[in-house]
């Protein structure tokens, strides 16, 4: 005669198995299908924004700053000035960027030979950039307050070391 256990034991094991499976299903559902919603916010009372206008006027208004006609290797430097006045409700930092350069003829290119020096001459002259025209990209002009003016001097030189007979009668246009 064999004894496989009491009928109540099988029911208890089956019931415990069902309870464990049900608890496991509930736990998995809360992990996978959680309706939790996490949000966070903070304030920074030190940041204040004010609307207003910002702008400038420029003494040349898109007109030629330097006429370098007759510039030759080792010859006198050609200069021109530009005054920028801040307008609007607040000051701002200004930059000057090369918008384009056109050399005629394209090679060897007068922009590779000429040196462009940009100085802030509002007070004691301060050189902001001194490189070939081809090498110039952008320069910071500093902050200009509304109603304040700053004056800049642009100087083109043709160093003797850059002399090239292929550049005779060459021309260059620089847009800033």
C-alpha cells in the first residue's frame, strides 16, 4: 500500500502556489505598468529678464572705410576710421566679422598679402586684430553702452616681404 499524502496537503500546496503567483503578478504589474509621475521644479529669483531695444549706428553706414588705391609693397599704410554708437535701452557686446572677400585675380590673391590691423582708438589705442585680410575672421569690439560711442581705426599695409609681381594691378574687396 502506498501513501501519497493527505488530500488537504495537495490543496494547501496548490493554494500557496496560487497566492505566490498572484503576488508575483501584482508585483510585476506595479513595476511594468506603474502610474508613477515624477515632477520637479525650482525657482531662481536671481534671473530677471527685461524687454527692450538694442541697436547701434555706424558712422560709415556701409560706405568704404579705407581707399587703398596706390598701395604698394613697403609703401605707406592706408587708414580709415569707423565710429559705432550704441542705441536702445541697454548696452551690448559687439563683434566684427568678415562677411566676404573677393580677390581679382583670385590667385595669388591680394588678401593673402595685405595686413589688416584693427584698433580701438576710443582712449589709448588698443590693437584688437593684426593679421592678413585672408586670415581675419572675427574680432570682439567690446561692450558699448546705449548712448556711448567707440571709435575704431582700420589700417591696411602691404609688407615688402609679401611683394609679388603677379599682384600688380590686383584688387580686393572686403566686406565686414
